[in-house]
């Protein structure tokens, strides 16, 4: 797995140490998750990016999100930027 940045929109989290990131999966689904502040670059209520781990499986690109449950989501290449 490699580390990359996933393009997202950043919003305020429920607690001081977290933020909400919203992004679009490969299937077009809008997904929002809570992540630690330190893995996000960008301003609240603006565009940003979140650090993710990336791997390929069966011809698809997947990201492992920095959530407590390490959620895994298929993602389109154009939503990723180098780490």
C-alpha cells in the first residue's frame, strides 16, 4: 500500500480533534466520515485533502480511510493526488 492524498471537502467535526471529510467514491456515492485533524489539509467549509492508504485489487483502485474502522472504498484515480 502507498500513501496518497484524497481530494475532499472539509467540515467541522463533533470534537476538537476531528474533522469531517466528504468525497465521492468511484460509483458516484457521496461519502462523509470523521477523521483525525492531523491527517487533513485544507480549511473548514472548503476544499482539502485527506491522507489515505491506496491499493489495487481486481482492477479497481481502493483507499483505506483513516477512520477507527479503517473503512475501505473504491475510488477513481482523478480523486487522488501524490503524498
